[in-house]
């Protein structure tokens, strides 16, 4: 009996070693595949975690495993966030307090040396308590998803087992969910910059975050539109730069044009005349495509000129431009703008993070859910450092 137990025990050990070898080879193969030159960059970044998730005896669906994967992913760059909202802060509170400062250009008062010094009030500021809108998106992950051929996988490839597909699908799902949140952040940044406020509507939410921009910084040309022969874009830009500097104390350094404004601007007689006379010292038109989806046209009168052709699907499923049609934005990359993240409202969340991945399984029907949560709000703290104008009819 003891001998039989020994034989059975040895057989079990041998089987475990064999299975372990098969899984080792399979997952090392997946790692090599994800790290290959043909794999998308985001999936390459996931490759390092696969051996850890298997050999470290940690499920790839655990929050800590997915969070590590998210930290290693390549996040899609977006022009407005990259240009203006370089600072990112996370909080452990549901509400985020921001101080909107509007300075004054005061002169020191004259007094006689024989009288008491003048009491000067400190420059005031407005404190806004903002509750960042919450995002909680999830995707189902079922047995059918790991049995089907993946996109781009040949019918006769024969080297993708269910475990491999599960790893690949996890990376793709996380990437897609993160991309949707990032695009929403870019949309919010566009609203904050062009409207001075962000209106957030959704399931159980309808709030507006107003950054209290001065009303004079939203302009609609009543005459001399840029598309007209007698339009005066350069004159307008100089006047608007002075207005921004007057109200905020910040000197604008960037001009963003909507896609339909580019050609009327470049074809305008005043612009061409200005460029011809000053291209050596003050202005230069030299279009360059940027990796973030924008096009750089050069510098005019201290303003870097960009156009930005990015789109999003609105609630009705209609494509809309990220930069509103017929509009321009004048702003400063030196202005205080931050992308703030409120607390993740989940019992599993133990730290302040911009993204929180989570997964759980349901038995019948058999499905695993992948969820990504975030509470972002891009905030223009120097709100009067930005001006928007409608320049086409």
C-alpha cells in the first residue's frame, strides 16, 4: 500500500512538473510574442508582467497585477492636455478644492514718514470645491472571448492557446478602456479652455464646473471676420494678447486654430503681408505635423500657431471636432493648469491613483468583468490666461 502511494505520489509530481513546463513554455512564448517588433507598443509593455503573474502565483486579473500593467502601458498622448495640463495631482478625497487667483496691479501708496504705514489687504482668491465627475466603465470577458481567433491572428497560426489569448485580451481591454478615459479628459480640457467651464452629463450626474473666466475673454467678431478680404487677424491677435495680459498678468504664447480656420488665416492679406515683411525676425510659416495630432505652423508675433484636428463621438453618435469650428484659442503654456483626480470610490482602492483597474468573476453565466475607474477634472487655475474668439461667419 505504501509502495502504491509512493508510485502515485511520484506520478503526481511528474504530472505537475510536466504541466508546469508546458505553461512555462507557453507563457514565455507569449512574453516573446508581446515583446516582438510587430506587437503594438502597449502590448509590449505588458510582456514583462506575464511571467510574474504566472510564476509569482498571482492571478493576472488581481487589482495589483492590472494596476502594475496600467502603470507600464503607453498612454495615448493628447495635444491639449500635453500643451497646457502638464501637472497631474491625485487626491484621496471625493471633493477637490482649487484656488482661483485673480491678481491686481496695485501701486504702493505714498505716505509721509511721520504717519503710520498703510495697511494693505492681501490679494484675494476664490476657493472652489469641485467634485470631479466619476468614470466607471467595464467590459465582459467570457470563455468565448478566449476561444475565438483574435484580430490579426491567422486562421492556421496554431500557436495561440486560450491562456495566451486571455493575456492578450486583458491588455487590449485595459488599453481600450484607458483610451476612452483619456479621450474624455481631452474633451474636458477642451471645454475648460474654450468655454471656461465643463458641463458633465451622464447616468445619475448633471453638474457644471465653472472656472469663473472673465466674460470679456469670450469674443465673437461683429465685423471683419477672418474669412473676409478686409479681415485683420494680426491686429485682432495683438489686441487680444493685451487683453489677456491685462486681466491675468500672463503673456500668451500659443494660438490654436480650428481646422476650418487654418486656410482663411493663412490666405488673409494682412497675414501674408505680415509674414512677407517679418518672416526673418518675427514670423515664419513652416508646417510640421506633431505626434499628438496637431500641426505646428510656426510663430507669429510671439505666438506659436497650431491647428488641431481631433474628433470624438458625442452622445448622439455624431463625430464632433475637439476644437470647436470657427473658433480660436489664445493661451499661455505658463498658466497654472492642472489635471486633478478625485478619490476612487471603491473599497479595494487603497491609494490615490488616476486609474483604478478591478476585476471579478460571476459563475452563471460564466463571465469575468474588467473595470477601470477614474475621477478626473482638468482645471484652468489661471482662468483669465485664456481667450476664445469666433472668427468665421
